[in-house]
């Protein structure tokens, strides 16, 4: 049994939660202004809120393209499951790297040769299994 694809609102919310170049979540107003500049028309903060909450779920192609451009994802992110999964994986990595401990581990792993990284990976897997058993 396959899991249903996330709704448009869930995808937009994920973008708000993970794409944070300012070190914080964008406001609806910031996104609306940025998207309005891209489409050369209207894009209100209320409309952004409606899309985020699922009260509106059928935006125009121009609006989807503006949202995609603003958050720097391909427009297909909103309607192609394969693209969504690929982008979500990249977003998860970006979000994880905001954590200083994870970033530190990653940077240290870069200094290791392939056998060192392989050993480190096995250690992390074993620690994960130990924590699952608790």
C-alpha cells in the first residue's frame, strides 16, 4: 500500500519550514511580496496563508511558478511525486545541517578516507539500533 502524496498545502508548509536563508521562517507577507514581484501582479499574504492552510488548493500556473522560484525549487515539486521526493530529501539534508552537532560530524567525516567513512557509518547505524532498543 502506498502512502498518499502530500497535499499542496503540506508541500508549501514544508518549504516554509526548511527554506530559511534568513535563519528564520519567511512570513506570509515576505513570500507574497517576493512572488508578486516575480509574477508582476497580485499575490497577497492572505492568499499565501490560504495556500499554506489548504483553504485554496488550485493556484494558477503563474502562482506555482512564482512560489517555486521564490523557494528555489523546480515547479514540478508541486505536482510530480518523484521530483517532490527528491527535493524533500535535499530539504531534509539542509534542515539537518542547521544543527551544529550534525554539521560538525559531517565536516569531520569529510576529512576521513573511504574506509574511515565506512567505519563511521557502521558506528552510527549501531548507535541507532541501540537507541531503538531502549
